[in-house]
C-alpha cells in the first residue's frame, strides 16, 4: 500500500492528533541492546552517538539527561516517503509562529515533536490545513 504524494490532498488530509505524554531526545554512547529495554519510540545512529527518543518518564527513570521536552503530533494521513514539499509546508507554517519542530517520518505517517508548551497551538495551526482554511502567517 503506497502513500499519498499529492501535496494538496496531503495537506487537506493530515488530521493531526496530539498524542498523550511528553517525549525527550537523548544522546548516549550506550549500545542499542542497552537502550532497547527502555522501549524507545525511535533510535538513530549518528557519528557522535546514538539518539534515542523516549517518553520523558522513561528517560527520568534511567537518569538520562535531556535539554528539552516535547509533545508528539501524528499526521494521520498515510503520506508517501516520496512526497515532495509536505513537511516543508508544515514546518514553514509552524516556523511562521516561531514554533520549532523535530519531524520523524515513518512508513505510514509523519510525526512532529513540538515544544510541550506550544503543542495545543501547533495542533490548532495544523488543523487549519485539514479544515481547508488558508493558513495565516
């Protein structure tokens, strides 16, 4: 099942969902086998270390330091990994309001990690796409 590539359809179909809980990004030199028991939401290998996306409470329980706390918005539309301009439109919309975003694309959906304090505002801004409203900058 391939995902949607048409930018107009994607933007009108995003249906953002604010997920429960708070998430953090941590970096560690630990082996993957050492962090798997923490049930991370995501892992990414970088030259500098392993980046781990975890629920905040799991990072706290493991005494893993982090610098910021995020909420996760899931875009419900099944976007193609080959869609052009989708995340650019979304991140531009959030940037116009000074909201940082850390996007993660998975096979079926895109997930946006936004600052916890601005999660509801982000949800409202992105919902304007679904409502067919012209987003205001």
